[in-house]
C-alpha cells in the first residue's frame, strides 16, 4: 500500500515539478499560447489547463519569463481576472501591446468578459511549432 501524500506536500511537489524544465510540457504551452488570436487574451492558469497541466500556471509564467519567445504572443497571457502580473516597464509594454491590438482595460485589468479567448484542449492542436 502506497502512503498517501498530505495535501500541503502534494502542492509543494507539484510546484517543484512545475519549475523543472520539461520540453514536452513547454511545447504544449507554446502551442496553446500561439493559438490566442490578436485582440484576445488568456490566463496563465487556462493555458496550463488547456495544455493538460491544470496546476502548472507558474510553469507557464516561468516559460514566458525565461525562454526565448520565438514569436510567442506573450503579451496575450495575463493573470487571473485579467490582471497584468508584470512589473515596471514590462507591464507598461504589455499594456501598450494589448492596447495596440484593440484590447480595452477596466482600470488595471483587461475586460475579460469581452476579450478572453476560449482555449481548446491541447490534444486538438497540430504538432508543428
């Protein structure tokens, strides 16, 4: 019989695993991010869930922060509720890029009711990068 993992330890284990480099997972994240059309946004959590990794929103953020972007529309990925999670000049650049694409804000947040893109599951995407 396997010992059960306490919920707090499970969360810690998932977080530790999420921060490790994982090419198949990161490739799935990239496919999902590329699917967000101009003028729409999605969240870190929804990208992770659509890629088949529902608890890995921090891995999406890490990928966008640390990897070469290779044409990824990074500005279209925001925090829960439409909040721009970046700080300083990076936040201003993200807001500017989204505004240029026609995305409107309510204060500091994207109006998610209008601009949120509904993501498809990762397994419906083509394998080409």
